[in-house]
C-alpha cells in the first residue's frame, strides 16, 4: 500500500493544526456557523441526528494492521466502541465530540490516515475493487491508478468547490466489483490491440435521480488518465448547475447535454491540456506501481490435501469456504472475506474488540493488510490455503465467520433514522427483521446470491437503487413506510431496480421479501439467480404476488 513521504505527512499534520484552529475559533464564537460548516465538511465532519459523524478516508479500501489498531483505539477513546464500514470503502464514527475531533484527527495522522475531502462539494475518496492485485480475472492492478487520482485530486484548487460532490471508481478486472457505472466518473482498465488503456464513463450516480454512467471515451492511453479526468471536471465545473442542489450532480448535466455532446465538450477541453504537465510519465507510473508490489509469498502448491480433508471432515467449515473464500492469482493462496453482518448488529458496524482481532489475524495470516469492501465487509487478500482452517477457527471465536457472503442476510444498509438527520425512516431495524425472518442457512444457500440494499432516504447511501431487492424509507404523513423495488445490480450487469408499487409499513417488509423470494424459487430455471429470473419473467408476477 502507499507509504507517506515527508511531504504527505507534513501536509496532513498542517491540515490537522489548521482545523484545530478553526474549531477553537468556532467554539469561541469567532467563526460563524455557516462558515465553519464548509470547513468541517472538508474534514469529514457532519452534524447528524444525535451527534456529529466523522467519515474517515480509506483510499481504495486498503488498511494496514497498524491503522486498524489505531481505529480500534479511537473508537474506544473518542466514540462508543465501534466503527462503521461504508459502501464507499470508508470508515465512519457516529459519536465523536466536536471539541475532540482535532485530537482524533491528530491520532489518525500518526498512522497516515485523515478525513480530508471525505465530504463537501469536492472530489471524494477514490474507490476500487477490494480484490485488486489478487483477483484471477484481473487485467491490471487498479490500485496504482486510484492512488494517482487520489494524489492529483487532494487539495486540487480548481476542483475544491464543485457544483456538487464528486466520486470516482476504478476497476481493473473483467468482473466489475467497484460499481463504476454508478459513479460520477468510472474508469475501466481494458486491453485493445495488445495495449492497456482505459474506458471512461461519466454521469453515473444514485440518490434522488439514479442514472447509470455512459461511456464517453472508448479507449484512453494510460499516460492521459489525469488530463482526461481533469477535462471532464472542467466541463462539469463550467456547466454544472449551482442554483439547485438537486440538479447539480454531473449525471444531470450529462443527461441534459446527452453523453455524445458532453463527450465532445470534454474532448475539446482535453485538447488544450492533453500533453501538458498533467501527462503521466513512465517514471511516475512506475513510482505509483512500486507501492503495490506483491508480498513475499511462500512457494506453495495449488492443491492442498490437508485443506481438502478439513473441508470433507467439517461441514461448517465447508459451508464457509464455499461462500466466503475466493480464488487467488498466486498458487496456494486464497482470498478470504469476513461477512460482518451479525443479526441485531447494524450492517457494517464492527466493534473495537473485533477491529483488534482483525488486525491480529491480518498480521498472522495476510501480511498485515485488510481491505474494506463496497458491501460493508472486510477482506484478507492473501491467505495461504494450508492456514485457512486455523484462520476460520479464530474467526469463529470472534463472531467474524458468518458463512453468508452475498446471501440475502448479507444486507447493505445505511445508518438511517437511528443516526442520520436526513433520513425519512429507520434502516437498521428493517435489516434486523429480515435477518431474523431468514435465519435458516440451508434455505439461504438454496436461494444463492441475492443482494438486499436498504436506504433511509433518497440520498441512497444504502444503494437501494442497485439492490436485487431495494428498500427505501419514505415519510407518509409523519409515519415511516418503505418502498420496495426489484431487479437492480451494481456490478458488470448494472441495472436500476424498478419500484413494485405502493409502500409498506415496517412490520410488513419481512413478509414482502418472503413473498418475493418464494416466487423466485417457484419460477427460476437451472442456474438462474434472482435477477436472471426477474429479467426473464418481468416485474408483473412479483407485483401480483406481493399485492395479492
């Protein structure tokens, strides 16, 4: 992972000192609240329903065990003993005290972490594939390119006050695990005529107006990545609406212009900077790639007879391996996913004790590295097959071995009305009720992959628009109701879900989900997942079943 140099550390340390002074002036009444609002947002601090919320940036989802331990310490001393993994690979704290946030940020800086540009109308954290560098379907590691974008975009003076927030995702694999089609800019590493380059998408996003991104550049030479992205942002900064925040995202601009006309504007702008100072040199590309070298793998055989026997002898272990373990590029290694979705625990929440355990296990089994995923889980990217059973036993002791990765109970969920001042309804109790309704693992495994996404409001932090089943909290005359949609996907087959019909009371939601999956089981053909069946038979049968 990227290691700070003296310039990085100085920049982050100076930002902490600057924000400490801003906070002190605000508390002393010398800085108006509206001015302080923009300053705190640029440092990741929101004002929520019950307390401030701090969003900590995790570039492309990568954390070291040292950083995880620091997060555990911070949750104990500055929060209430837990952290929250978000859908954009960040970490959030729900109970920091405003006066203590400068101290908290100073502690983060000690381990090369910060909250800079995790909020506000600027370029947010650049995300990527949690399996980057180890996935078997990878064309090229996306992390160096995400890091180059991060370095270029941090404190960029031209793009610090955009019309609205701006999100970029990069993927380097054939299967899109970074959801690039629902980002303001999506970057796909592709190969064309034996040359690696990028396909660029623009105008994706969820929220009040969900839109899938459109391809605006079929093939871009790697050296031009930053100049082309800069051209996109210049066009957005010039033409994006600032008079209405609901129409200020780039997706509205691209749709209004049409992708073809928007691409023409970008190309015209790009010609003025194409070969300028922002052009990436080979030396700079190699510098970025040097931080993501392969770890010191042992020379292991791909076949592991001991593991085969352990799978045969232990059904629970076999079930977990079947769901949570993925193939690896390196012979004798696997990717291990920790599904952090225990029933009655808010999806994505992880305790300080669990964080310490994850750090210890990462040191012991995965070269001291952890990845945060878009599904609010965690990944050990480099586990030797001959150590997999030992790791599983230790995960079981810490309630981190749920064998439900990608299943119905592996729910993506925003904090909702329990914490967020923007929410129309609670999300966490709905997730818990669904998990309790579907507590039979055999049944869940029979259902197969099925994504449920829950948002407490139209801002769609739970990405309900791209859930196979999406649930949105709505307000009806002061009461909490839930709108259900089906057929969405965030990945290579990206699609926006369609609303079934009138909303439901909270108590009805588990039964609604039960009816949907029962119809799916009755109608599916060999090998079909939920979305496949939906795409084949359409929404009508599901609607008739739910509202019968």
